[in-house]
C-alpha cells in the first residue's frame, strides 16, 4: 500500500486503526440478541438525529434497527433515536444547570 499512502509511515498507519474497545461487552450484546428483544438508544447531535437525511429510513438509527431485525429475526428489536440539534443540546444543558 506504500504507493497509495505516500508520506505515511508504518507508525501512522498503525495509529489510524480504530480502537475496538471492550470485546466482552460486544459478546454480551450478541448473546442477549438470541435471548430476547433488545432496545438500543442512540444519543448525539445533528448527525445522530439525521438532520437533513431523507427519507427517515436512510438514517443510521433506522438502518441499525433493520439490520438487527434482519439478522436476529426471532425477536423484534427497537432502536430509539435520541439525537438532537446542537442548539437544542446546549439549551437543555443550560436549563438543567
């Protein structure tokens, strides 16, 4: 890949790899998917909300719900999108303080 990554060192490439986090948590979720329905809450700003994304079925929270129900069809899983615009997040934060 050296011809595709001019100027990047092997160290740069190693540092760019995503951190996979705690794999035990992922194993527990996978096990739970076969035991019963799960509910997922996605939280974040306007990207999570899907601001400007049409149709709503193109939002990643909806795509995650479709994927869960397609790949683990023995139960009906639900994804709750709790995304909001940055201004709304700030207004909520200020009102809580």
